[in-house]
């Protein structure tokens, strides 16, 4: 993202050390959240009355997918303290953004349709033949509906597929309502 990083320093002498510090802080944000699209950091010393002393303002605009995070920090007498506080606030906002995105982006696991090929009620396991003809092992604990004991060979079932230690396995096995015994 280095080519999308803009640093603006206003009303104070430019400093390579200050710019390097900003690049380091942005790099830490990127290592925490690697979907940053752009970042603009502004460090300035607004014109104030003489008796108020030198105070620095930091503004950070971070472009992220579908949104922008904006942080403003005012009234610090040291630009490095102002940067620290602003980047700490930016990290907190990125954490909140990442949590919201994670809640919105749930992974959809495709369901498959198959038939119970063999079932061993006493041992607590069976095999489902999928639409591709491959058999998948399933355990009684992976049967959601109806109970494992109600399943019969030939029942049509829905399941999701996972790779287990011994090969493909069927998880979340369920029978459609119209297939339940009466």
C-alpha cells in the first residue's frame, strides 16, 4: 500500500524522522488489517494565539473496502504523542470494522444430496453415497435430523462434506421432512 499512502505535514518543518515514524505506524496497521486500500495522514500545527503554545493536530483517513475510517486528534504539544494517540484510535476503529465485516461475511458451506448406502446402528456409523458416487463416512454424532436410529439404508439425506483423517466425511446429516418415517 506504500504508493497509496499520503503524508501531509503543514505549518511545521518537514522531518524525515517524522515521516519514517508515520510509515512505521501505518505498516503496523497494515500488519494488523491487510485490507487497507489507502491512508492519508495529516500532521499540522494550526495557527493559535501566542499564549496557547504549540499544539499539533493529527488527522488520519483510512480507506477500507466499502468504508472510510477517520480519526482526528487535537491539542498535543508533541507531534509523536499526537501520532501515537491517533494511531491507537485508528487501530481500535479498524478492530471494530474487522468485527463487523467478519459478522457480515459468513462462509457458505454447500450442502450435498446423497443416500444412506450402509448403516451400522450398533456401531454408530454409516456411509452416504453422494451424487458423484463417492462414499462418505458419517458418525451418529453428525446426524442432525432425524435421530441416527431412525435412519435407514436408501434414505435421501442432505449433508456437508469435510476432509477427515481417513478421507471424505459427511457432517450435519439430515433427512428432508418428506422422507421421515410416519
